[in-house]
C-alpha cells in the first residue's frame, strides 16, 4: 500500500473512532511542519489561506484547480499525516469538477471538500455567500463520487445555506448530499452551540465544522465540539492570522527604525533550521565527506 493510500485509510479510521478529528489549517510548508510537530493527526489546506499565501489573492475563485493541486500536492509530499483539501465549487463545470477530483486523488489528498456556492464563490464567513439550487449541488456530489471511482479519497460536501435559507434548510441540503454519496457533511456558519448540536443530531454522516477565527461560528475546544456531536473540526484561520499579526508588527517596527521589534517573541532561528531539516543535511554531508 502506498504512503498516500495509508494516509487516506488513516483518516477514514480516525472518523470511525470515538475521538474528534482536529485538523489545523496550514498555508505554507513552515506552518505544515509546525502543525505536524505539534502532534495533529490530520491537516487542513484552506482555499482562502492558500490563495492568500501563494497568490496574494482573495478567496473568490481566482485560484484554479491546477494552482491548488500544485500547492496541496506538495503538502502531501511533506506531510506524515492525511491532508484534507479545499476544492471550492469544483472549479467550473461538472467536467472541470470531474478532472479536479481525479487530480486531487492522484496527488494523494485524503479528503476533498466541495461546496454548494455558485461561481464566483466567496469565503463563507464574509456574508455574501449564496448557495446554488440544491439539484446543482446534488450533481456535483454525484460527479465527485463517480470521479473518485475505486479510490479511497473522502468527498466532503459543504453547504453555505445556513445564512440565507436557515438552519433547517441547510440540514435538508446535507441530507440530500449524503444520499448522493458524500462521506462527510460540512455545515458552514452555524451561529450557536444549539445549532451545532441540532445539526449533528440530524445528519447521518460525520459532521465537519469550521472553527474560523473572525467568523460567525463559536470558537470552542475540540472536546467541546465533540460533546456537541461534531466528528471533525478544522481551525483554518488561527495560525495565519497570528503569523500575519506578528509579521505586521515587525515590518512596522523596522519601518520606524527598530529592527528588533518583537524579538522576544520570535521563533528561534536554530530551531527553525532544525525543523526544516538543516541538521540532517549537515550530518549527511559530513558523513559522506563533503565540504
């Protein structure tokens, strides 16, 4: 069994256990290595944060399937744990979606998330997200499951309908996406613990929740979400927002003439070199007598 197949099997096994799957967001290789070192058993590659990090663009469908397969595929190569990856709305037509699912699976991604927004999509917590007709998303899920074929990549079906259609309608959508073969159901934007609990009790597949700092959903601990019935939770925004804040302070300090702004909270340089494998490279060079 290939390493990537093992990772996908691992994610499926985690979902079948009683423990919630907690997947922090990663947006570059340094964040991936740090999250992995912290001991998480899965990682989440967000469309919002990887479009921001790799392209400097907002989450409005500008990144293509090729962009994401390239970025996320390199994450898979570096990661020792399953990578869950954002697939936006499928990148266009149903034919585009079919090809994207196949490409994500070839890249070794363990689970691909597809949402029911129209195009151009927008971050679900911005407040302008609109869901397509339920029949359109049913077609997307059916095509995704068909494109996966005998592969093991999980298909995650997300609805953004909570804000515009209400909780009951959003839950009804998730039921139909389950019927089309989705493995995991993703309710975007529940606004209270009561809504989370009601959705978890109503659906027949594992429920995924987006704990996005700055969004509309309550930010709780993984165990608290588990108590509410959630099977998987992603935390996509905490690390990049924290890193952006620290970098902003450093740049502002440097512009004002102080190159040591934030020095007491900086990550240790030697520790970063070790994280990236510099010590291993030096040892290898020395072992083979290279200068």
